[in-house]
C-alpha cells in the first residue's frame, strides 16, 4: 500500500504532466486528445509510470512523441514537485476503457444466455 506522501507526489506529477500536455509540448506527433489517466510512483521515487489515454489519432505515434519529450517533461516536473530525486518518467498506454468495454460485452452475453 502506498503511503500518503507517494500518493501526493503521484497526484502532483499527474497535474504537471496533464498541464504540459495541454499547453507545454509542441511535438506534432502528440495529439490534443490525449489525457493522463493515472500516475504510479514507485516507493523509492525512482520511476513514475504515467498512464495516458488517447482519443483518436495514432496511439503509437503519440507515445513515441511523449517518450522523445521525457527529459523535458522530467525537468518541468522537477521545477514544480519539490523532491530530492525527480522520478524518471515512463509512459504507458492505458487500456482500461477497452477492458471495460470487453467486460461489458461479456456481461451482456451472459445475460442473453439466461
């Protein structure tokens, strides 16, 4: 279970990265319809796993654009989140919406069989 400090740092990183996606990164590969859904910071504060969801556009290309801007994003996170060691940013695709739709289809198919 994460401590309150880890949760607070995760939320701060989420706010900073979310704001940067709106008006801070000028990479044309990153679509405007991308959002940060969750951030998990490891207990030793070395890594921050940022889960992003894209609506429309090419997901793979958007992740490539984000990964190329990781250094810049980490530097900006370091300016706003005051910790001794700024975590390394790792972007991952959030597929929770797709999993939720699959679960919904499974539930519908079970209900139809009854």
